[in-house]
């Protein structure tokens, strides 16, 4: 029995109009569905496994290495943002919950600022980092399943 458009809920009508729009905006999720929606998850990898991939793949290896270096910028920015924001909040309010919330907010803001700094310093905007990460996951899947 087919539904006609008059029996659909307002939300269903709204969603059907924007489904294509949002699926285009979140298309990056399609790259990782093969690795996330698995019956048996991939085993954990070690930093030496990542280094082995970087050495074995001359195209995507350097991109993955640069992407991993960018993580240090984010961590540094997060620590600086969290400590400085919590310090200012504690100095002016002497409120433990205010300092705790500003610690969290400062960490998020610092991480974001650190990632932007890494984007410009390491020129990540010129690299396709998602493809490099996907290639690593494909390589890891093949290696753990003994395909090569």
C-alpha cells in the first residue's frame, strides 16, 4: 500500500526536501562506513604500524604523516586554551564550577585554534587528508586479514 503525500507527517515532508542537501554536506561519512559498520571491528594499530604504512606508500604516506603532525598543534592549543581560560576565570570569579566550565570551553577553543594554525603552517588545505586516512584503513584491513 503506497503512501500518498497527504498522509506523510510534516517532519517527513520537511526531511525529504532536505535529505539530499544534508547528505551532500555529510558525504565525508561515506568514506568511513566500510570501516565503522563492520560485524567484527578492525584490530588496534600501533604507531609502528602507521610508520610502516608511511614508509610503504609514497603517495599517501607523507600526507598521513603531516596529518599526524597536525594533531600536536591541536593538543598544544587545547592545553594553552584550557589553562589560560580557566586561570582567567578563577582569577576574576573564584568559582570552581566557572573555572571548570571555562577549562572545558578553553580546551575546545584552543583545539580549534591549534587546528587552524596547523592548517596554515603545514598547508593541510593543499592535501587530501581524508583519502590518506582511508587508504591507511584499507591498508590496515588488508594487512590484518593477510591479503598481502
